[in-house]
C-alpha cells in the first residue's frame, strides 16, 4: 500500500493549488480517503475526507468554502483543490487511508503561503 502526494509549493495569499495523491497496492475505489496537514509546532489535523464513491465529503471548518476534495477512481487518485489560500494554510499536507485497521500515510507535500 503506497500513497504519493504531489502539487505542493509556494503560493501568494489568495492563490490556488491543487494537490494530488496517487494510490497503489490496494483497491482504491473501496476506501475512503482523507487529507491532513501539519504546521510547524502543531499537531496533525484533518482537512477533508471523501467516501469511497466520492458521494460524501467533509471538511474542517477552517477550510470550508475554500477547499474541495475529490477523487478519480479510474486513476486511483484523490485531489485537494485549495483556493483563497491564507498564510495559516502553510503546512505539510498528507493523504491517508485507513487500511485494515491501520493508518497509511503518504510522505507529505509542503504548501507555503507567503508574499
């Protein structure tokens, strides 16, 4: 089971980024997926989650209306579209799958929001 994030980078406040998480080693379409983030000195927090079919999503209050999680089960990929980015969104972003009672994480991708 492997998750590989990409798409992070440096962006100005108000800008946008789209993160991708490519999954392999399991039946992707059968599992809910999540995005988390961890800022320096802070605990890792849930950003957004999506059901296996993509029909249900949930978001942290801090990103509602700005971030959108989606998935393409044909491509084994989950996305996080981030708009209206703020400096407080700066963090390492991770995708996660709960696979057979254990959490599997990607390596993370850095997002820095700064002018």
